[in-house]
């Protein structure tokens, strides 16, 4: 079963950009933003600022993966350092 990729426009620091993610990642991102009482744009802007390499879609996927791995107690998340500042509220 595949999840279709959905392309959405989002405003980051006053600039409109497009991000393509699978539905599961959009939902995870929305859930995390809601839990932290952030707008989706604010959370994505933070991810964008903290990414060290790769494109924004990849950075978001890694952030969502690392967030749920941290919540599950998986301590060897390979991208944990890239999003460590975002996991402080976990």
C-alpha cells in the first residue's frame, strides 16, 4: 500500500515554497505542530533553519521519523543531532 505524494505550498519566513511529502508525513508533521502549539509554517521554518544538508522535504521526513523514534525510546536515531533542538519538548 503506497501513500501518494502531496505537494503543498507553505510560507517560510515570508517566502512561499512548495513541499512534497507523503500523506503520512504531512499528518505526522501536523500532529507534532499541534502538540507543540505551533503553526505548520512555524514548525517547518524551524526545521528549515536547523537542517544541515539535503532538501527541505527530506529534512521534514527525517524530523518526523526522529521525533517518533525518540518518543518510542529508540536511542540510535541517526539524524537525532540534526533535529535535537526540536525534540526538547518530547
